[in-house]
C-alpha cells in the first residue's frame, strides 16, 4: 500500500499498546578490526522497572574489515517505567573461548508508558528549532509508524525557552502518501494554543478537537506549527538526531525562506523535534468539559427582564 511503511524507526518513549505488536530488538553492525578470524555475538542487558538480557547467534568474521549485521532476541516490557539498555559486542578470536574481546558498551535509555509515543531523547539538555516569527511559519514534524490501531487525542510538545509569551502554535498530522505531490495528505489540526509564561522550557499538551484514528501498518507525519508574526517568535525543543534524511521534516508553509522563493516547500531537518503523540482520552474529555461549561451558562438569567 502507498501509505504503509518498512523503515522501523527508533522510539525513546513507547506505549504498551505499540510494544505488544512491536517488541524491542537490539541490532548492530560488528566489524573485525584485527587480522585473525573472529567469532562474534551481540549482547544486551536491561535494567529498570524489570530486567532482561539476550545474546545473538554467533557469527564468523573471517578476516580484517569483514563485518556482519547482528540482531539479539527481542524483549517486550509489560511494566510502565524507565529502562537502561547496555549493548556490546563480544569476540572470541580463537574460536574456542580462550581469548575474549569486548567492544565498548553503548547505553540507551528508554521509557514504557500507557499513552505517550515519542522519539526525542528528553529534556535534560534540549536544543531548539524555530516554528514561527518575523520570517518563519514552519511545520516541524517527524514520521511515526503504527504497530497497533490507536486513537490520537493530542500533541505533547516541549516549548523552548527561546519562545515569546503570547506566540501561538498548533498540532498537526498528515498521512504519508507517495502519490501526493508533497508525499503527505493532511488529516487534522488542533485549535491554536497561546504560549503562557509557565510553558517556557516545559512540556505542554495540545488536544485535537476530536480523536484521530491511526491505523496499524501505516505511517504518519506528526508535529507542531508556528505562525508568522511581526514581533513574537516560537521554538520547539530538539533532542537527538535523525536516523536518515527525511525522518524529520520542515514545511515552509508560506515560502518565506530565501530557498523557497515564495513557494510553500518541504525540507528535511536532522535534529529530532520534541513532539510526542498522546493517546490519553482524558485530553478530549477535558476539552469537552470546558465546552459544556461554557454553553451551560445560557440562557442569561437576566434575559427578558
């Protein structure tokens, strides 16, 4: 199908619903930097809310510069919480276990949630990317893949402290479609959200007016939009970098950059935007309660007096 995916991207924050159909798999390329034959495996060890460990099948690197792609057995946490994953390669140069060499240990931190789906690496040391301002009206988005059907209720986004109070942003989502001229088809957007003082350097949730149905096996372009304004600027936080050119995107909606020359244009960017899907139904409930509260004050008790 034109909208289905086959890339299998990394996610730092994953809901249980997605993990049920798409468990974690540890993969790596291992390269022989020595001169003798190497028998190699890929290991991992997981600690946190629960523990896991695994080792790939042994593979042989016959000579110097020979390399293999190794994949360890999958694991699927069923406990909400944070986890630390240690990953390393192990080589037996004699083939009989007498000379063991370990690679450096790579550590990845992941989080398992009920409702949040995210790629960014968190807010410990975020960067930023401009959304809207004097010469900008950008959509900053990233590709999300669905491994289970979901109802998307809103956007969780980290607003950079470079933003101005009073600037407006909104959530937006497209479906990937290779037959469209831009490669995407618009699905939905939220109402405008006005940045408040307490939002600077913090996470915010922006609900859609009604839930968006996302289908397992399909991919979506999802993110946040800023607005052109004579004085106010907005910035989204960034943390991490793309796995490939095109994973994260910028849509210059009004063609304001010199490269766009007045024509709305899509570009790729490499920083990972801090935009997360929120599957929590209470977001829509809170909006509905506000709307009901507004309409319940009518008719005006003084009417007809």
